[in-house]
C-alpha cells in the first residue's frame, strides 16, 4: 500500500545546489529595504507606485488599497520591465519607486527581488502585506461582497397572506 508523506515525515534529500524556500525568501529580503505599512503609505502618497499582485479572489475577499495598480504576480515582470513590449505605461524607467503588495508579505518579497533582477532597484514590499496595511488602519476599499444573481422568480412567499 502506497503511503503519502505527511508534514511530520522527513523531506527527501535535496539535490546539490538547491535552496529551500526559507533560504530563497531570506536572500530576497536581504536585497530589499522593506517598508512597514505606515512607511509604505507615506511613500505611496509621495508618488511611489503601489502594485497589488494578489489574485482577483483575494482582492475581492479582503479588499484593496485605493489607487493601487493591480498586476497579478504571473505577469509582473513583463508589465514592469521598461524594455519589454508588453510593459504598462507606468513602466517609465529603472528608477521608478515601486511598492509591491501581497496578502501577507511573502510573495511580495520574492516579486520585489525579481524586479531588482530587472534593474528596478527601488522596488520593495510591505512587511506583513495587505493584512498589516489593514490592521494599521490605512485606507482600503472592500471587501466586495460576492455578486448575487438576480432571481427571475419572486420569492415563494410572495403574495401569500400570513396566517
């Protein structure tokens, strides 16, 4: 009978030269001057570009930062690389101050480091992500409630007289 590994099982021996995600995250963060939510808010108000990389479902469920540019993580580098034909109009150069925002501040660190690799040396992220931003009482919109489909038929009780 095949047994599936559990979280308590030992990990397989990693291949030579590989790094675990904790090491990759620590290396990414060592390259950044990460901002506390309040610092990020001041930088954003001062002209830095706030980039929300969360998927649509997270933004709908938890809310958004008003005015933040939404670029989901899977296309981030293509949209912000100044030399890429698929770039957004906001990708005006390599000195652009960018603040990357994810839900809790993990994916944004990796994303900001990837932007450094493109030459966007002022990219950073928010410590604690959107969760910390909201806890700090900084401006947010939403969450947006799920869309309800309008019912074609009236409620079953319509037209009945209560007894």
